[in-house]
């Protein structure tokens, strides 16, 4: 499925200017049909899956309890 620059910006939650910049830098693939750029939605699937994976790992890390420091001496 192909999307326009505007639809891609909404899908990725970034600005249209950033999408255009990524196209010019050839960091994302796009087709120019004479009027507008068209981007294949499937090229973002892996990136978004990895982003969700790292978010989950970060949340798990945040929820992990702080280990007790073995170097702390109790003076009582």
C-alpha cells in the first residue's frame, strides 16, 4: 500500500518536512509519480516493531527494583 507524504507523516508522527528530508537523504524509499512522492508502507514495519520492542525493554528496565548496595554499612 502506498501513502502520500502527508499520510506518511501522520503514520510516523513526524512532520511532512522531516519526511521530505528523509526522502532527499535517501533514508526512506519513495516513488515520484510526476506530481507527488508515494511511499510504500511496508518499509516502516520492521522499524516500528523494533521501536515497540525497545520501548517494552525500557519499561521493564525502569520497573526493575534497585539492588541493595553491598558496600553500604549499617552503623546501628
